[in-house]
């Protein structure tokens, strides 16, 4: 039962892109607010969200794009 609630809470968090509050998630899965906070911390939901977002941006871009600035290519020499 708790495992189901925990995985459901994580799905809610990820689907909302991290914008849902602990209180909203707790109410949806019928657990205490502090329990959701503990699950977030222990299971590292924020890191999972970042990895998911990174994978989506790579997939949508097709390939990683490198932007180089002219100023970065021309560096003045420092003489000592």
C-alpha cells in the first residue's frame, strides 16, 4: 500500500514538472505532508526531474548544439 502511494506521489511530482506542492501530493495519495517531503529527499525526485528534462531537451534538439562566441575565440595575451 505505501509503495503504491510512494510511486504514485512520484508520478504526480514528475508529471507536474515539480510544480505541485507536498501538500497537494499528500492529499492526492492520502499520506502526511512530511511523508511526501521525506520521500522526495530519499528518492531524489528533483534529480530525476532534471535528468528527465535534460533527456527531453536532447531528444527535441536532435543533437547537442555548441554555440561559440567570437570574443571567446580571440583571447588577449597577458604578458608578465
